[in-house]
C-alpha cells in the first residue's frame, strides 16, 4: 500500500529528503504531524504557492495532520532565501492583514474542522522572545561558519546589497519555529521549497541538540514551465488565489492555456485526479490534449474557488472559444461538465456602455485602456501597433480608429488583446 511519501514522489513533489529510510518508516507508524510555512508578504497567495499547499492537502488525504504556519513573526523580518536583494520591511498592521487573507485561502484546500488541520501564526511565540535568553538558549547551537555556507546566505552575500543583520537571524527564527511546533504539537516533519533546505536542516539539528529527538525534512523542486518560465508568472503579473486580484475566469484561462508539454505534470501536481488516469494523458494529442487542458483548468479552479465558480468559468470560456465535447474516456473521474451546452458570459470580464456614448466615436486605444486590456494609453497604442489588438475578431491597425455604434454586433462589442484576453462591452439604449 502506498504511503504519503510514495504519493508525493509519484506526483512530482519531492526533490530532497532527510533520512530517507527513517522518514519512510516514520510515515508508516500512523497519523503524523507535518508543517509548511507561508510568508505573509501579500494579502493573497499565488499560483507559485500551490506546490506547498497541495503537498499539505495530499498529506491530509493520507490521514496525516498538516500544520500551515503563517509567518506573522518572521514576516516582520523577511526571509532572504532565494532572494538577491533585501525585502521591504512591512508594518505589523500590514502583516496581520496579509495573514488574515492567507488563512481564508488555505481553508479552500485544507479541512481545519476538529483539528484535522491546524493553522498557527509564529507571531504568537516570536514577538515576545527576549533577546539575551534567545541567544543563550538557541543561538549557541548555530555555527556562523556553517550558516554562511548555506545557499540562501551565500547568494545574498555575493549580491550587491549584501545580507543585513535582521535577515541573518532568519535561519535561527525558522529553526526555533520547528522546535516550538515539535514541543507544542509533536510535529516532526517540515516541508518547503528547495530554497528552504538550509533552514529545514537547521531546525532538524536544533531539535536533535536540544530534545535529543529525530525530525525530518522534505523539499520540493522549483516548478517551471516547459519553456523554462517561472510558474505562475504571466504578462499580467502574478496569478493570485484571491478572486478579487485574479477572477475565477482569468484563473481558469491561466490553466487552460498550459503548454502542451506541461499538461500531465500539472495534472499530477495541481489536481487530485487519480495518477493512473493522469498518466494516460501522455498519449493525447491535438483536440484530446486540449480537452485535458480544460479538465486541468476546471479542477484547479474548483479547488481554488469552488465547483460553482469553476462551472461558470468553464461556460464563460465556452462562450468565447466554443463549447468542447470532452470524452468520458479522458480523465473520467473529473466532475467537469461533458455534455454541457450552456454558455455563461457573465463570468467573462465585461462592462456596460450606452449606445449614445459611441455616437461621436471613441478612439480604440482609449477604449482598450479603459476596459483594462492595457495598463495605459501608451501601452494600448503599442499593443495595436504590434498587431495584438482586435475588435469583434478583426485586427486593428490604427490606434486612433474610432469605435462607433456601427461596431456593435448583437448588442455587444468584443475587444481582445491577443487570442487569450477578452473583454465584452454590452451596449444598451438606456
């Protein structure tokens, strides 16, 4: 029978582990407690945070108890791991606001009822630490020589800004988090991104030195697309889990536009569909592969925003690109509508305009900017000049083209930036 480690490995989550054989044995003994930390640098997590979120959720599905640690305390310092420049320090009020937003999003993926999962904030123990006792009891166990050899510190030491003293303390604070969770909740497994290896090992060593007990670590690989781009980054910026920052429709579109070479891997990482079904997608091509992308988008959107929003986004996409019949043989466990003929254009980005506003004409570059398809009038002009702007599927070549009531078709005007971003203007006489 597969244990949690087998599942994480076959779905592509594991890059490194500490004490591999001992960790496997530990996961066989029954229900264990594990944790991952989330840095509250913004009020929302983004797609780049999904690997740790999905790892915790997979652990919970295997019967274990996950802890999501939100760094309300360490967030006041800033983690130098993976960074080449100093992070801007945030106020306590801003960090607290970010923590609240992150808690809400994690609840979409983890069941916190009856302590099945636990959410903690390290501000609860870090903000009241006394400096001298901390140095005496914790700091004495850390070698500066070893710390500066870790990848995260070495990168910063070689960078132009260097490493400031506040950031230098981060490894001690994260190791102390692990010790606290060991003492409070019996947690003996920490997981995190590959850039957290040094911090995780430091925590394991601290528990060994102070409690004479073993603890374990797992790190995840850095996820990039098949083109080498960083996961979750688009021309519009980060893809957020907050529906206010990234609408469910745009979230769905992000996933449905996955590169062909990433479909199977992303289905493994970002959905809970059976791995046996997912592996069969390696044989899909053309229209069938596009169907698998629709399933990926539907499942990912359903996890982040709920099934109802996923169906709305699916139908809105069908309204723009046409409905797609998805065979029962393709990822059959998915709840995606397979014979659905409904179209929902309310979920597509849209706005309303009085026909009278078009009587004298509006320059197309101004309209594209006003509906949010370009960040400024200048950006809208460049989009048009580069051949990326369309009105009702017709490419616009003149930035000063005047949009009038003659451009209305079926009481609507469809604007698009490229072939993937759309905005519908609904026109009325009132």
